[in-house]
C-alpha cells in the first residue's frame, strides 16, 4: 500500500506539473500576442508623435516669424503715429501763420497792399515788392497744401498698418491656438507611448519569468517520469 501511495502521489505531482506547465504555455502565448500588439501600437504612436513634433516645430517657426512681423508693424505704426502728430502740429502752425497774415491784411485794410506797392520809389522796386507779396501768399498756401497732403498720406499709411497689425494679431492668435492643440496632442502621445513601453517591459519581464518556470517544470516532469 505504501508503494502504491507513493506512485499515486508521484502521478499527482506529475499531473499538477503538467497542468501548471500548460497554463504557463497558454499564458506565454497570450503575453506574446499582447506583446506583439503593444509593439505595433508603440510603433504607430511613435510615428504619430514624430509627425506631431514636426508639425509643432513648423508651427513654432511660423509663430516666431509672425511675432517678428507683428513687432515690426507695431514699430512702424508707432513711428507713423509720431509723424502724424508732428504733421498735424506743422499744419496747425501753418494755418495759424496763414490766419495771422489774413487777419493782419484785414486789419490794415485792402489799401495796405496798394500803399505798399505805390510807396515804391521805382518800377524795379514796385515789381520786387509785388513779387515778394505774391511769393509770401504762394508759400503760405503751398505749405498748408503740402502738410495737408502729408497728413492724408500718413492717415492712409496708419490705416493700412492698423489693418495689417489686426490681421497679424488674428494669424498669431490662430497659430498660438494651433501650437497649444499640438502640444496637447504631443503630451497625449508621449503619455500613451510611455504607457505602452511600460506594458512592453512588464510583458518581457513576465515572459522571462514564464520561460524560467517552464524550464524548471519541464525538468521536474522529466525527473518525475
């Protein structure tokens, strides 16, 4: 009876070892399949991450260029604003001078110019005075017209710069949002890739353990048999 019991116990151990060995083989097959899926998923995520990083790099370059353009246009706008203020000051001075001449002429009366001309001692002096007075009027009027033209040009330029600045601000805002979205996607892909790499390491570690257990159980079954 003792020998039969020993044989029965031996058979039980062999069967348990074989059952455990089969379980390990099935687990190894599942892990190998899972490892293959994980590696494939990691490759896909790596490709997506590389694509996102390229797009992010390109978007950041465009954003940097937009920042430079925006700063340049802002500087031009500020310079134009100062020039416009100076032109308006010049226009105010020119108009004030012209007004003073008109008021002075009005106060002296219409005969003042005639008297100034008639007081000339010669035809030559008369012509010189006439040309001088005419030249003063022309210069005053030309100055006003020139400053008015400058003011109009500066107004047009300021309007164009303002529109350009608004467009650049909108482009910069859209590009900033695009960069933020790409960074979010990049973070997601990096997290996903890190998770897959961790699963891959765990699967490899478990496979090494299973292979060691399989070798040990296979040796044990051989010894028992």
